C-alpha cells in the first residue's frame, strides 16, 4: 500500500485533509481518503499519522506487505503501530490466519520539543452511554481550567452513521447534533463535527468492531496536533476481567500504542460498569435527555426503543430508577421485547449478564428469566459456531482424515 498526494485545503466553510491510498497486493482501485472539519473548528495539520493509522488494519487484512508514505511519520507511532497490529491479529485469530504484518516504509518525522500554550483535551462523543459518562466523570474530577479537563468533543459522521451507501443517515446525524449541542454548551464543552470516508477502506460490519474501529478513532484524534494534547476514547463498561475488557478493536491496551509524541489517546474509568455509568447519567436530566444509543432509528426519535442496544439501555435505566420509556420509541419493556433481540458479541453477552444479575437482585424475575433465555440462545449459537459440539468434533475428524488421506484425483 502506498499513501501519497497529501493535501490540505480550506474554503469559507470546510477544511479538508486528504491523501491517496493505492493498493499494491490486491486488485482494488485507489481511494482518496478525506477528513473534513468546519473552518471554524479545530485547525488540522498536514501530516501522515491520520492516514497511516486509518489504513493499517485494512492493509494487514488485505495482505498488503507494506504501508509506504511519502510524508514522514511520528517516531512514537513508528514504534507503536506494529505492536498494535500484532495484538489485533492475535485477538482475531478466527479470521486472521492469512493476515501478515505490513512493514512501515516512511521517514521518521522530526518532532520539535518546544514550549507552547496548553492544548485542549477532547473526547469522542456519540451521545451514547460510554461517551456521556466519560464527560460527566471527567468533569466531576477536574475543575474548569484544570489540565486534562475535557474542553471539546469530536462527533464523527462516517463511522457508525454515514458510512453506508444504501442509506442516508444525514438527518439522523443532524438530529443528534441538534439534541446534544445545548447540553454540551451548558457544560462549557465545544462540539467539533468531523466527517470522513475512512471506513470505506474496509466497510465490513463485523470487521469494524473486531479490528478496525480503535485505529480509526486514533486516526481522527491525530488530526489536531496543534490544538489537542489528549483525546479520551470511551471503554465498553463491561465487568473487569483478565484482559481488562473483552478483546476488541477499541481497547484500553491498544490506545497507548496508537498515540503519537504529540497527541495521547486515553481510556480511563474502566472500573465503572455499564450500570454504574447509567446511574450517573440518570441523575443528570440534561445528559439523560440527549442520550442516543441507537443506530437504527429513522422515525425522528433519537432511539428506536426495540433494537438490542435500545432494549439493553432501557433495562439499565429501569434498574437506575429512571423512566425507560422517556427518549425511546417502541412498546413498554417486557419479556417479549427482550426475546425479540439477539446478542451479537461476547461484549454483548457480558453486558446482558450484568443486567440479568441486577434484575434478579431487584426482584424482577420475569425480565431476568427473559435475559437468561437471551444469553442461552447466544451461547448455543457460539457453541455451534466454534464447532464445540459432537457434530463439530465429527466434522473436524473427517476433515483431518481427508487432509491425511486425500481422495484420488484419477
């Protein structure tokens, strides 16, 4: 892969930073990757880091042997990116057998150590539970004017919303921004919209969550080295385990490797579970009113109320003594509503297990039983998917015999 033709231009309305990505080991047309920010937003800098970070995982998955850049790359990222790629490859063993780590071929950027005015701290903000909690918790710890207090948030069009060619998400994104802006303003936080097409480097939905999203967020964090020194990247809120949280594309272990010498990515507050985060949000009427967890709603509401994320969040709000209907379309919570959704990841399993246990403690046994059924359905699917059953054992034995004694070609 070769990254070249870097460009930064500005109009009265937008700044646009772009570069040309050319595939070398696979038959794919060149792609011009862009980042756009309003002219009155944070200033962008022309440098390689956002593009190398954005391209790294798609290049590895596509079999590219190198990532060559015509611009130099920050020395900390030259050290860190290969380690982060190796971790992702290890975590994605079920899909990464053919992946190989691409070599970074670029000059080392000279980073000057100079005194400068204090730069801001930002966080990514989708309106969801983790992003909203991160802002609330940060502000509860650090008074205004303190280094490390979140001063601005980055809201991105082109990642969860705006990446699909078969759907127009603009109205949903604009509605979210309009809903969040007054509350953010009341917190003294500046909203900075960012638009990008970087997800088109590999738009597969499963690939995005498993491997790609942490690198993508880190790429966007590196757009503003003259304005930002820290960017908070929210964590999932699952219960702590041996690997802190479930291995995922965006993970606290990865973000230090994806930080540069100028902009640091951070993921604090891993000790707070999803329910504890919702309890914080439930106490703040403004935060609660702008909460947006749904990517399925197209009806004019922020949240459809019936998708898995909506049902999971509504159950959490119920446990936090908040109205689970406020801000959500759809029928009241019920066992039938829980039974109509499906878990799609180990992360989802962990969060539903927390809900099930809390519902039992609170005496809501009907909803707890529905959560138990939901988790069992997921575990049965995982059991089948990973070939752990007797039929899977027979299939593996048969395949091993076929490899050892291939059928005659005559």
